[in-house]
C-alpha cells in the first residue's frame, strides 16, 4: 500500500525513522512527501536519497507560501527538481480559506509551477480550498496536465471534473469522518485507475484516531473505508491504488 501524500518533514527528525517503520509494519511500503515552501524545500529534497525505495518527493510552493515565490526560490526549485527521488511538482494550488498569500499571487505562483512541471515532464500534486472556479480555470490553461487533486472534497461532480481533465483524485482520512459524505461520494465515483489514497499526515487523522497526530501507517484505515463505500475488497483497492500511483508517478 502507498500513502500518496504525507508531510513527513513535519515530524521531528528524530521520529521520522520510527514513523516509516510503523508504516512498513502496517504494509505501507511507499510514501510520497511534498514540500510546501522555502523552509522545507531542502529537507524534503534530501528525503528521497535518505530513504530510497521507501520515500519519493514532490517539490513546490503551497498557496499559503506563494508570496515567497521570488526569482531566488524559482531558481532553487528549478535545480532541486532534478534530484533523484523527485517525482512531481507539489504541493501547489489555490487556497482562499485563509488567504495567507494574495489571491492573484497564488494564481501567478500556480501558473509558474504548472509551467515548471510541463518543462520538467513531471506530474503535479494539487491543493484546492474554496477556490474551485479559479482552480479549474487555471488548470484549463495547461491542457494535457497530469497530476492528482489531493485530499479531495468536491464530491462526485467535482471528481468527474478533474478526471475529465486527466487528473487523479486523492482520498484522505476525511472519508472516515461522520460528515464526510461528499468525500465518500467522490471515492465511490472515481474510476479505479484514477484513485489514490493518502493520509495528509500529520493532519486529518482518520476515525478512530481523530484528534491525534496522523501518520502514514493509518492510510490503511482510509483504504478500508474506500473499499467499503465502493463495495470492493481491501486487496482490490490496494492493488488499484498502487497501480494508479505507479502510472502517475512512475514505477517507483
């Protein structure tokens, strides 16, 4: 099983080996770790070499940090994406909930990073919150894009929108929440070949661990709920999501 989105860098460095060990003991053999901005770019970049075959990385600037995407950071990203273990550009996107960066700055940062992904021949890991119309509009400026809309919350209709654009859908621990009907609807609707599971650790711990620090080992609980809502076996969901991950990010 693969956790397609976990912020391992947000765990204390002294605990990261133990987190990955617990994941492996739970049958989670691979974790994709995204960066969010200038502070974690270097440590995330190094993780692929530190845990080859267990960790792959995505490098990018989260919309909260978009105001920091100056020429210097752009050069750092352009260099870092050539590092072994980097399989995507991310986490990038739009987030209008907190507006920690101005909205136009977020859109400009997203466009630049989508262009970088195209130049580098890499897929993208996409974040969106309360920015759906603008999110789709920017994506439509880059036809043929490959990537995943992670921690998806836009229901079955929204899932169809992103799948129609050739994207994958990432389902997080919110699928286990009592009020997560929209996410369960999306998990039910996405074609098997376009579905990924994730934890978004250390956030969004699934039931029965809500309120605790999430970690990659618990992606199995996400997959179990996805299997239930799809009327499928856990083995089938594991096989399909692993295959989808390999198809999107390469045979890692």
